[in-house]
C-alpha cells in the first residue's frame, strides 16, 4: 500500500453534483443512438430479406461495421467527414458513429429473430391476401421485435458502454467529466472508481428493465 | 504516391502492435475466463456467488473505464507497470468475464441426463465433469468464444487512449500529419477488417456446422 495516498472519500462526495449533467449527457447520447440504431437495424434487417443488390449492400455494410472498432468510427466521422465538407457538432458525430455501428449489430439480431419465426406465419399472411410488405409490417416484424428483446437489451448495454468513447471527441459526459476532474486532482483512482460504480448502476438498471419488458411482452400460453 | 506507401508501411507496423496486444489479451482472457467459468460451476454457493459477482462487475463496467481503473489503480496500491501491461490486463479482465459467462452458459444448458448417465455408469463426479460435461460444454461454447476474438481485437483500439501506439493511434497521428484523414482512416478500417473478418467468418461457419448436427 502506498503510504502517501489514501482513498479520498471526501473528494468524491464533494464532486458528486458535477456528475448530474454528465449522466444526463451520457443518457442523451445513449437514447438518441439507441433509437437511431434500432430504426437503422430494422431497415437493414428488412433489406437483407429482399433478394437483390440491396441485400448485398446491407450485408457488406453490416460486416464492415461489425469488424471495425467504434473508436475508429468516431474518429472517421469527427476528423474525416469535415474534409469532404460535412461538419457536425461533436454530439451529432458521436450519435451518428455509434448508431451507424450498432445498427449493424441490431440488424443481425433482428434478422435472426425473423428467421426464427416459422414459415407458416408468412404463408398465413399471404393466404389472408396481404401484400409482402404488409406481411412484414403487421405479422413478421412485431413478433420478431418482441422475440429479440433480450438480445437487444444485451446490445444496448454494450451501446451504453460505447458512449464512454465519445469522451474522445470532446463530449462532456461521465467519462470526460471524470478525466478532467482526475487531471486537476490527485484523486484519479477515486474518480474512476466512482464512475465505475455509476456505469455499473446504469447497466444494471438497463438489464433489469430489459427483463421487465421481456416479461411484459411474453407470450400468454 | 511515395507518401502513400510510407503511410501503409507505418500503419502496417501499427497493425502488428494491435495484433500482438490482441493475442496476449485473447490468451490471458481465455485462461482466466475458463478458470472462472469452470471453478464457478464446480464450487459451493459462496465461491460461485463470489465469482458470479466478479463477472457481473467486470461485464457491467465499460472497458475504457476499466483501463483507467487499472492505470490509476495499480500505482494506488504501489504497483508500477508500463501502459502495455495495463491495457493487456484491463482488456483481458473484461473479456475473461465474457468467456466465463459463455462457459457457464454452455455448462448450464447441457441436459441433466448427461450427468446422471455418467453417474449411473459408475463414474466419480470429477470423472463425469472431465469426460462428459466439459467436452460437450466446451464444444457448444466454441462459436460464441470465437466471436469474442474480433471483439477483443476491436477492444485493443481503446488502448490508444492511454497513448499506446497501435493501429487507432497511428492512424490518428498520420491523419493529423498528412491531413488526409479520409484515406488514412479508410486504410485503418481495411486493416481492422482484414484482421477481424476471418474470425467472424469462422464463428459463423462453426455455428452453422454445430447447429446442423444438433437438430
């Protein structure tokens, strides 16, 4: 044990109020990205159901996104896009980069859920005289979305963790608040223990609410 | 054009650092994760509860925060190590929690009859674990485990934040110097994709093969 240092609890307690806006910012980035990623994921999953060039494009996009790190996506959007004339605020950059990547993960999840549904669902829809688009919209997608709740919940925890990366492009959320507080004090370790606890609490709330949603939308058998 | 080949060479070397770091992390996290997963299943309620809560905490905290926790935590307890060790340790700890979870999941999902069959044949409990439970469980765990490899490789990009010179940091540097961020990040994307995609593809392949047998 280093005799010169002790765990500085007072420091943490003094700076707890600083984390209020930071948590709000993290949640803002998180929810915006989650909604955008979910919409993108559903569209990509539908594109993969249709034979043709659109399916190929969606597959290539998904594999590219899944096999490259989020941090590089953030740098690409934040440093790369301005060079071709697209200048966005850090918040928009963060949301675009995170949701572009997580849309690919969610697309795979939703595609899996669509494939798990039995063929009869689709055929029953056709037999009722529904067009393929309406079968997708009213029969396949609602069931696929409900069945994918646990996996989407898991993925959203990973998205929450990825929001810590947007500190690298200067969005003042939990991570950047902790880093700047740690920089002007000797209590770095204390600071990161604090935000570790914050992230753990946020992830726990997220997985608890996923479990709740899962039970709420469960089949009544 | 000479610029471009120099850039490629520079980033190729950075990709080697990424690969080396990822390899260390994969090996470390496999060993730690297997131990955590198997010991957690075999031991009594106290030890397995402890292991499960450790796994829960490691999975619930972002890797970036864990990197900083190790970075500042080890010196706090008087242990001084270089940043490479910090990154390798932090990433491995996070990934090993996933490995442990996969191992636990595949052991739990084995039908109970397997166990009882072994016991009925007169095997000792340890023999049942060694010859019946583990071979089947580890086989079932293989596809999700393989899909952790690209996740680990991608996680090493976070080491750039504690200024370890690997592919992400190198591409950021080169982009800043050449002002050709578009091309440079494009090359970095391609390199990461070339490193990660074989594992992703192998994971798909294995999963298809294993599910084809089981149904």
